[in-house]
C-alpha cells in the first residue's frame, strides 16, 4: 500500500506503452483489462482509506527541483478519494461501451493516457505537478474529439483546446506568483498544496490571485458566460469522449475550487461569494432553458450538465459542510448520471445515426429495456429521492440556504426546469405512437451496452438509498478544510459569514 | 410489533420487485395475484398495528442511517402512532381493493404486469410518506408517489394526451415541491433536525414569524399534491390514466397527502392560526370552485375528479380551522366512497367501451344494477345523507366552520354541499336512468365480473357504516392530535345539521325530478356562465398562453439569440481578431531590407523613449 498512489497514477501510462505492441483486434480487451485493474486499485485505495483521518493519506514525496520546492507529492483525502474512484469507474465503463472500429488502438491508448492525467489531477499535492496533469489532460481529449468526432469536429476540438488553454495560462501566472509570495513570506520555495494551505495572504493579493485561478476554473466547469465550448465539444465528440468529458473532466474545475480557491483565498472567496452565486443561478436557470429549446438529444444533456454544475458551484460556495459535502457528492452523482445519459444517447445514435429528437417517438414500444434504463437515469437527473441525484442537490441547496434563502430559492427552480426539459425530451423520444418506419425494428440494448450501463444504474440506486458511508468520508475532510478557512480568515466579515452559515438553530 | 411495521411497509415493495421481473414478458396473472396477496398482508399487518396502537402502543424505529453531512444526521425512521396507523389502514385497504379490482379491469391490457408493478410501488411510496418520522422521509414518499402518479397517468403512453397529462402532473407538483423544499431548509436551519418529535418539541420557542413562514411554505407543497388552486389543473387531466389509478391515487390516497401533511404538522400549524385561516379560506374557495366545474361537465371521470378536488377543499377547511381529527375523519370516509365511485365509473367505462360522455349513456340501471346500487350508495355518502359516512364527516366540518365564527366559510361550504348533491345526482340520473341513448349509438353494455363486484363490497359497506365510528375515531386519534372543542350550543348544532341535511335532500330530490322530466334545455349551453364553467374558467388556456408558450419562446430566444448570437459570437470574434491581427502583421515580415530597416528605426525610437521617460517605481 506504500506506493499505491503512484501505481494508480502511472499504471495506465505504463500499460499504454505496452498497448503499442498489442494487436489491433485485441486492444479493446486489453484496454478493458487495464481499466479494470486500475479500477480495482482505486477500490483497494478506498478500502485502505482510513475514514477516521481527515488529512492526506498514502502520501508520497520525492523532491524534483529542490531549489524551487517543486516536488513529486501525492496524497488523497476524503475530497479527492471518490473523484479518483469515479475517474477509474467511468473510464472502465466507457471502454466497455466502446464500439468504434476506426483506429481503435489509438483511441484506447488515448483513453488510457487521459485516465492517467485525470487521476493525476485529483491526487497531486504539488501545484506544478497538478498543473502538468491539468494541461496534459487536454491533449488526449483534443485528439479524441478531433479524430473520432463528427461534423465540425476540428473546429470543436480546437475551440475546446484553445479556450481551456487560454484560461490555464492565467492560472500558471497565478501559480508562479503565489509561489513567489510563499517565498517572500517564509524565505523558502514551495509549491506544495498543504504548505500553501497554511499561507495567509494579504486581502488584495487574494483578490488578484482568486481572479487568476477563477477564470481557468470557470472555463473548465464551464461557468456562464465561458460555457460555449461545451455544446460544440459534446455535439461533435464521439460517445466515449462525451462520457469522459461530462463525467470527469468538468469535475476538475469544481474540484479545483474546493481544493484551491476556498482554502488558499478564504477572504476573496467570501468577498466574491455573491457575484459567483449570481453566475451559478444564471447557469442553473439559463442552461435549463437553453436545454429545453434544443432539438438534439445530446445537446439537451450537454446543457443540462451546465445547469447541474451551477448547483455544484452554489453548494461549494455555501461555505458550510452541508453545502460543500453535497456539492462533492453531486459531482459524483452527476458524473455517473450524465455519463450514463451520454452513453444512452450513443446507443440510439449507433442505431439511427441521428440524435435529433424529432426523428424518434414511441421508442418505448420497440426498446422497452432502453426506455426503462433511460427513465431511471432521467429520474436521477431530476433529483428524485432515493436516487443518487437527490442527495447532492438537496445538500447543496440546503447548504446555500444558510447563505441566502432567496438565492437558494432561485437556484431551486432548477428542480422544476430540470424536470421540464428532461420529461419533455423523454415524452418526445419514448412516448407517443411509433410512426417512423426506420424506428420500427430498432434493436433493444445488447449485451455490451447492458454490461456498461447496469453498474451505473445499480450505483444510481445504491448510492441513492445509502449514501452515508461516502458522505461521512467526504464530510470529514470538508470540515477540516472549513476549519482551516476559519483560522486563516483575515477580515471580520469572512469570519462572521463562516460562523453564521455553519451554525444551526436560530440563524436569525 | 416491529416486525408488523416492516411487513406492512415492505410487502408492497416486495410485490413491486416481484412483478418487475415480469414487465418485459407477456401478461401473467401471477403478478396480479402475488401483488394482491402482498397488499392484503400489508393491510392485515396495518390492522394488527392499529389494534396494538389502540391498546396504547406507539412504535418508533430508526431503520438505518441515510444522509449525514455537516450538522445534519438523517436516518430512515418510521413511526406508527394513532395518526399514521389510520392512514396505513386506509391506504392498504383501498389499494388492496383496487389491486383486486384491476385484475378484472386490466385483464386485456398488454402492459398488465407493468401496471401491478407501478401500483405496488405506489403503495410503498405512500406508506413511506405516512410512516416517516421526519420531514425528509415524508418528502421521499411525497416524490415517490409523484413518480408513480406520473407513470400511471401516462400509463398508456402511446396516447399523446396521456403522456402530456403525466408531464403536467409531475412538473406542476415540482413547482409546489420547491415551496416545500424551502420550508424544509428553513426548518433545518432553525431546528438543526428534520425529526417531527424534536421540531414539535421546540417549535413553541421559535419566533412566530418564522413558524408562519414554515407553515406557508409547507402548505405550498400541500397545495401541489392536493391539487388546490392554482395547482388544480393537473388533477382533471390526470384522468387520462386507467380508472383504478384514478380511484386509488387521484381520489383516495395521494391527493390527500397534502391534508395529511397539515395534520401531521398540526403542532406547528396550531401555533399560527393565521396560516390556518388562509388554508381554510382557500379550501372553502376550492370546495365551490371545483364543484362549480363539476356542475356542467359531461365527462364521467372529470366530474368525479372535480368532486374530489372539492372534497379536498372541505378537508383543508377542517385542518385549517384546527379540527384536525375531523379532517382526518373526512379523509378516511372520503377515501372509501370516492374510490367506490371511481371504481363504479370504471365498470361503466368497461361496459361502454371506454366512452366517457355521460350524455351518451342513460338507462344503464337495467344492465348493470349492482354497479348502479354501489354508485348510488357512494353518491349519497358523498352528498352527506344520513346515515351514510359522508353525513358524519361533512357535517362535522360545517359545524367546525360555524363554531369558529367563520360564517362566510360555513356558508360557502353550505352552498358547496348543494352543488355536490346536484352534480352527483345529475351523474346518476344521466348514466343510469332516462333514455337509453347508448342503444342508438350502438353500445352493448354488460355488468362486470362478479369477483370485481365482490371486491367493491367492502367499500360499499364502509361507505354506509363508517360514519358510526365517529366517536371511537375521535377518541382514537385525539390521543395524538389536538382535541377540538365545540363551544356552540347543542341546539345550534342540531339546527345546522337539520338545515344542511334538508337542503341537500331537497337538491337531490329536485335534481332527480328535473332529470326524470328530461333535464335542462339545450339553450342553457350557450350561456356565458355555462361556457365559463365548461372551459374550467379558461384557466388551462391561460396557463398555456401565459406560461407554457412564453417559456418555450423565451427558451428558444435564450438559445438562438443569447447563446449563439451573442456569447458564442463574442468568443469567436476574439479568436478571429487575434487571427486577423496575426495575418495582417505578418506583412511586416516581408523580407524586404528597406522595410526591415524602417521597422528597426521604429523599434529604436520606442526603446529610447522608454529609456528616457519610464522610471520604474522602486
């Protein structure tokens, strides 16, 4: 167990190099096997994880550039643990569901490379290391969209790459400046995240640095108005690309808010709380409306992601354990649910080579199993209790209610608008009479699709009925982080808000 | 006794899971038999629990943890006390009857197995709703019944109108649920818990303003589920679902969940009588508002649906005025006679090949006498004729309105009672008596299967005699609920009862007489008032024009104009500008020596200028 984190990060990379010599016909099996082993590693990590310890565990440390305090530094806590498991699970599932024939080898290897970068992002405890993984993750996704996409795939891929890359450039400046600030404050160089967590920055510096980090994270999440790359990327990406993009890559942004923005800049985070909350509310309502207007199934799911990410942001900026734990759980649930929904759209796209809603109608008659699974996931997407979707949404909104009830109410309209676009989509695609000749002999789900979807459906229900073990593990680390923020806070306003939103019983 | 609790709760779930296995297969009677059996087991367990509760037992179990985050720790907890056990018995009894009835009703449906899965799933959700010991548990059931209602309204999903109605019901309930959710959040940040016991223990020490807000927000949720104005339109459209579903969900059980919520949280509502007053006023309004639409409708099921709506208004009056036990009593008696009425309507639809227009029936008494008798019993019970069940519960509601000095509410309800009598007997007369219109239209009606009629018998008996249990019932539930004291003189009470009964009976007799003579003239149907009622006060139309269409147009606008035209255009513009700048400035690198020298001079000038004028601030 000593080097399990390194193993989890680099196993897919090593396997990828071996993959180059595997024959084209067996490379998918190889990929699944690797992803399965990787998934088992992450489960072992979960089992070995000490749920009573809120700090970083399984820490690995080796100096890289010691003059500048850049180190190989990995660690896992309650906040990142489940995101790692989510990454390995979704990679495995998306590989199982894969049915692209063209250049399959390159695709599988790209996915394995992507897996390494995703896991690396969540496990890095050194800013430079984090930045490397963060940027490297763009390359396989650029390749996946650009090479296996449809329609305007080159435009979409480049837009995705340049947009997120431009944001990152700003963050890099921020990272370097923050490293310099650390040097000024302590006299030694360090880029380690736990060190930076302890660094207290002057308020004005916090504001600038928060801004530099914010732009990058906002593009990644994506937050309104930086979101327009997302519909293109999803629209053109192959199913596997959309699944990994929605399920895991978007979570990098929200994870980064919790890992960096809040504890590095507590005063700036509170200072910008309301503007960010307004953006989040716009995301929830506006994206839900745009989703409702879509004619393409995949775009509905794509915009719905933006809407749900709005709730995650709101939960994060609730600044209390209810909200932040809820938002992390919502990241997991949205990962599973949106990933599964993209896969389901892929299923019908494989059969009909169209995603336009009007091309369907009455699918429940010919594909009852498909309709059932879609229905279950739809209910999870609209946050029905006892599905995975409810827990995170409920906690995030509950948390933010303590900050501002009216804003929580506005964001809460998402539960209505979400039901509107999802139910209308479902009705148009699955209900009604089956009229189109092309749809009359569509095949229901096959074995491959079942294998990929059933675990996700099972998780949707199991984690909806019994989320407690996951929640308590997350909650512990979140409480530690909030505690840190309270200790670091400079301004009395910040302290006051943190105390207010974390206190139950007679808030007014 | 705990095992009875778990059996009562989980037997329906077991039934749902069992029949779920068969959903993809051909019709299989075993699903109906197993689910019926399990519902009966659940009913028997509930009944056992009721006797135990009667002997003084209160069961309170925490099954396992569910959510915990921050200061919140929320387990699955269930409570069986005098209130919840009444609901359990009512729900399981009606659902068992409906399930058995459906074996006949759904006999030829191709989605037979799926139907029984949904019904059992519904019963399970409903039991969670009534048995939970905390507000979030109630919310689980609340959303669960909403889901089942959606699935069952849209059961015949090939029908456009059915799936539309399903969506309408779900979404409209969601709107109200948002209010309820906000109420829950406020509760949490006030009390730090969702558990009934802890909240009601401390509610007295909380600022009245906050309790009022909580009460109003919870009531918004109740309005959605119980289809109170302005959320009422979904209930009439919900009649697209199979008739047993209308009987079970949209008459006897789910729609009363809102009333149950007010009763369950009576410790909270009784602290803020102003909120109660709002509830009662709205209830009285809905009681006549809905009844007025029932007066002119020709659709068999919609008349009964509006009647349900109207009776829910009566229940809210009682609950709002603090007469919680009366509200619960009317809830129970109403469950019996209204589900009977719906199931009778189901028999008629079966006989008439799903025809719903009551003007196309007439004279059916001859062919289906048993159904006619059962429906007549249900109707007199609904109208509140002595000695049928409705007499006791409805009179108690009227008395409580008069007693509190809310004479306008009493008068509204009094008028409502007259309207109820009219539309009920208009329906009976048009369907069962008079000209045999159906013959001309080529229908061949027939009485339904005997086992279906036998299944209805318990409801018929209960509709007849349940009223006599008024005092034992009062004693039973007021162990938990507040007692309601009548302060008016006994003679006034008797006078009121006499007055109402006389009024109702006169209306019934007049209606029978009028329709026996051939009914009203066609000319009335051109009156503006008639059209207003017929078009449901144009409210669905208004919703369509003011909410649905503008929302869609706005959504399109947000996408096509804001997202594509403005935001994305700006993003691309930045990229294009950068690209253009590069393209243009490339010309500088022409390779021409004299050009290069000129640029060099420019560069030197700029650098010199900087050297002279720029002083870094050190």
